[in-house]
C-alpha cells in the first residue's frame, strides 16, 4: 500500500487533532521571523546592486561579489554550524548568530568602501549559516513529529521562500525611496527584538552527550562547498571550460569525496555515514536542492526578462515578484496539509509537476507588455508548486530521526537550501550566456532566457520524477504523521 493511502486510511477520526500551545506560538513567531529575515538578506541587495556599485565604487565586473560573498559564507559553513549547535546549544548559537547579524548589518549600512561592505556581507553570511540550522533544529524539537511539525515546517518553508522574493520587492522600494543602505539597516530592529525575547521564550535544545567536533571532516566539507560554489559562480562569468572554473570545481569535488571517507573512519563524525545513507536524507535533500536551484534562479531569469526585454524599472521588477511571493506563502500554508493528507512523496511529486508546467508556460513570453499577465499567473502557480516541494523536502529530510540527530538533519537540509540558492543563478546565467553568445538587444536576451527557462522546467520535472521513484518504498506511514519501522516515505534507510 502506498504511504499516502495508508496515512489517510489508518488515521483515527475520533482522535482530536493536536493543538499548538501559547508558548509554541511564541516560539514559532520568533523563529519564523528570524528565518524570514535571513531569507530576505539573500536577495535584498540584488535589485540595488547598481546603486551600491555607484555609491562605493565597485567595478561592473566585481559587483556580483556583493551577493556571492554572502552566499559563499552562508552555504559553506552551514553544515559545520549545524554540528556546532549540537555541541554548544542550539539556542545559544541562534542568539549569538542574531547578534552577529545585527552588528554586521550596521557595518554594511555605514560602509564607505568596497572592502568594508564585503566584510559585512561575509559576516552576514556566517551569521546566516549559524542562525538557520540552529533555528530549524529548535523548530523541529519544539514540535513533535506529526501534524504540528508539518504545519510549522510548512510555515517555515513559506516564509523562507517568500523572504527571498520579498527581498527583491523590499530592496527596490528602499533603494528608490530612501537609500541602498536601508537594505542593511532594516535588519537591525528585527535582530534586536529576537535577541531580547529569545532567551526567555525559547527552551535550550542539545543532545544529551557532547561528542567531539570532527575537525578534518569540517575542514573538508566546508572547503569543498566553498570551492564548489566559487567554481559555479565563475562558470557564470567566464564559461565552463576556463581554468578559473575547472580548478575550483575539481578541487571542491576532491574535498567532498574525501569528506565521505573521513566520515567513515572518524570516531565522532560531523555527519555519520548511516545518516548519509538514508533514502529520506539523500533523496529528500536532492529534491530540496532542485527546488531551490530552480525557483531562485527563475527570479534571476525573470529579472532579465522584465528589465532587459521589457525595459521595466528595478522597483517595478521587485513589485512583480510580490505575486511569486504570494504563491509561495499559499503553497506553504497548503504544504503541511498536503503532506499530512497525501504523504511526503506525493506532495513532492504534485508540487514539482505543477511547478514544471507553470515554468514551461513561460517559454511563450514575448517582447510586448501584454505577456506580463502570463508571467504573473505562471509565477503564482509555480510558487505554490515549488513550496509543496520544499515542505515535502523539509519533512522528509528531518523525519524519522531522534532529537539528538535533528541538528545534523537540519544542518544538511539548510546546507541544501543555501547551496541551491547560491548555485541557481550561476548555472542559469551560464545557460543564458551560452545561448545568446555575442548577441545583444531584447531579442537575444529573450532567446537566452527562454532556453534557460526550458532547462529550469526540465530540471524541476526530473526532481519530481526522482522523488516519485526513490521515496516512499518500502513501508508505510502511520497515523498523525508518525513514521513506523521501515517507513520509506519519511525515514527509509534505503
């Protein structure tokens, strides 16, 4: 019997649905507010990059490092900090990360040189690498596995994805109405509020034991991820065959391969090999990677379309993404229910299919303003589908594990998310560049964007099909979202 049918067939209608306590609601508001803020930071400066470059003297070639420096630090150190959270306490690392995020935002807002600004962005990325896995681990341990956790993860996924699109809207508004510096300052009051309230609202969470930190494994995985993201970023700038691209990609692959062998032999591994072998972890995170790569890069592609093909302003571009944000919020609100009713696997397949179809329709975009309607409708529908995938991924990748391993699971899930965000734009930018070649003008840009949209849609569909093929077998899902022995939907070892 399929996981989804078992879930609905065995649920006891007489059993009252669990309710969220008042304290849990406060925890939820604080953690989701912090996660939304760090998601906003991924994209809030994207629309403002030209204004930042003009204000501080960045050359056009180096402008993208304002975004890349943040992404490198956030993606490269997430898994390490997920483990550190288990060692020093998740609440302690969460609050400390919020302090660093607030201070680095002040530094970025008052920066007077490129060096100071890039330092602030790296510190923001490191703070994000600490806050996100620690906050997600606090969230999963605050809610028992089942409907409440699925609902909380659905809201978390919705706000994380909505935060990415809201960052584009907010960045355009603040830059046009005030200054790009407010893209940094806007973080400060949120950070102060979270730091003030979190110690009394959030309960500390950490494993009973305190294993040693796996320094060789930490160095290998952090260095490998940094080199991988750097190489893919260079691919978007210089192409896939240049030494500047191939050298870091090869070195990153070597380090990540070495990480696997280090973990097999480590006395206290950063990520135990038995977790890396779980089908739910492997294919759940694969699905999540594809979901984040495709949706965040679609924002980049549609930015090119709106500004370079239709000639829209940065502010108008940012506002257009408000529709995508509405779709992701809607999908997040529906995601927990979809997982509870259909099971993780079917929710992922349904979401991926919807997102792929909506994205594919954007291939029809033309050079007149009349195509805006299609862009808005497809963005909304695709956002709903994308969020179903993300909620299914989060539930799958963190289910069936004890609280002692939640820091590891959420660290992996968060790393997947941030690597996906960091990789999406370089990969799709390389597709656009390969298609347009030396061509310029709206028609050439549209040709490149259409090719990348086609690749984007195919990638989403492939992710949905992989989830359908490799998740959910064998085993079944027990009532209230609990995972029974041998469950493939959320916890199979495979």
